[in-house]
C-alpha cells in the first residue's frame, strides 16, 4: 500500500478534519434529503453518509431500504453538492452503488472480518477509481484490517482510508465498542500515508459520549470523523441512541480542539527535541533493565528445572501484580497501565522458562 493517494487529492476542498455525517439508515427520501439540507448549511461537513443496506446481528430487524435508497443519494448530491457515501457488504451492493453514482464506498466491520467478501468487492472494483474506506473488523485483529486494505490495494484502489469504529468485547464497558486506541495507532504507525477516520458514534453508542471520543481521535492525529446525524434521533429506525442532530453536530465541531502535526515556533521544536532525547535515554535504560531482568529469569528457570518445579506459580503472579499496581498508584500511574505492562513482562518470563524446560527435555518445537 505504498501508493495511497493523499486525502487532500481526492477531497481537494475538504477542511481538516474531514467530517462525514448523515443518518445511520436511509429511512425515507424526505428524511434523507431533509438531513442533507441541514448538513449542507454547515461548511465543516464534506461528505453525506447514509446506510442503504444494514447488516444486522439478528434477523427481523430493519435491514435498510436497499437499492431504492440509492436515487435518494443522487438527489442529495444534485441538490446540496455534498459528496455521498454508503456501506457495501458484497459484490452486488458494490455494483449497484457504482451504477448509482455513489462517490465513496465503505466496507463495514462485519465484512472486513470476512476475506472472501472483501475479495469479491475488490474484484468488482478493479478498473475503477472510486475511493474506499475500510472499517476495522468487529474483533481486535489488526491483520484482518490490514488484509482488507491490501486486497483493495491489489485491485488497484489507491484512494483508501481506514475507519476506526471500536471493537466488540465480552466485557461490560461504558462504550458500545471499546476503542482500543493502540490498534488504530499501530495501523497509523505501519502506514503513515493511510488516512485514518474515526467513527465516534459506533464507539460511544450514546450521543453524550460522542464529543469525548471525537476529541480523543483528533488528539491522536486522526484525519477525520464519521458521525451519525438524524433530524429526530430518538425516532430513528436504527441506532437511535448514538445519533445526534445536525445542529448539535455544528456546535460540537466548533468546540473541538483541532490539533496539528507540528508547530511553527522554533522554541517548541527545540524543547520537544530535548524532551525526546531524554525519553530515548530512559527507553535505553529500560531495555537494559529488561535484559538484566531476563537474565535473572533464566537463572530462576534453571533453578526450577533442577528442582522439578512448574514455570507458573499463580500466587507469585498475583503478588507481583498487586504490589506493582499499588506502587504505581502511589506514583500516579494508572493501574490498568501497570497491569498491562507487567502482564506482558510476566508472560514473556513464563514463555522463556517453559521454552527452557522443553529444551531440557529435548523438545525444540515451541507451543
């Protein structure tokens, strides 16, 4: 994906950040057009979105108006000048959307998780120049997300963008789909030229959390926002709780702090470089400490092998986690941060000792 076209080249009149807005579902022609007319009054909105086909977890729910809604999107563009986008979940959707003149397509989270479906869409798109945005898969699998983007890139699509909409979780949280920010950040690190758009609506699940998620996305340096808007959100046919009105969207955008990749102030760059130099030094010291710690882990492993003791002692693991977490809290560090770091350290220690034990028994393959 080394030939991705910059966002500004396929949306030359867009402002920063890119704002994509519109209803979760296209319900009626009047609902679509009335929403678009309100959004068109907002100069910050670049693209109008509407769900034409709605993949639902269970049947017997509203699954979208289908192809009859595509002419409504054409009318939106003719009347307001806004570009249009909708989700496609299979080859037939893609063919119909292209024929209807939809400007931008997006692939939803459920489809991204299915390489067969993504490949079918990519095959239809060969020879076209239409931009495609790819939402992260439902499950937290970075390889699946990258794979979907690669399939489109291999089909010749260069106007690509990723959409971060959060990930499903069995745990109960404040979020409909926990953001797991490290996943999109890692994708941004691997592909710095790939535009990254955040979908706060699906992450939040509740309209009162959308502003917080939007600001976080901009703080991280994402390129845009896709926000579900509806003239009467409480009466929406799908995802009512996570939609906002066009008026509230305008207010929210005005309140957002827009971050920049760099600053013009030379003193900022000088101070930043000094601080980064200190971080680099500390990181080197951390690596040296981890190396020394691993040497002790090896010594413990030898001792356990000599005494026929298991690699894992749960009581010791719990003691380490409790004491490290308590110490971190005293220093003002989040417990979740300390626990994640030490869980990784402990897992590597256990893996090292079990590998030593397997080697001791002449088993070279790793499990």
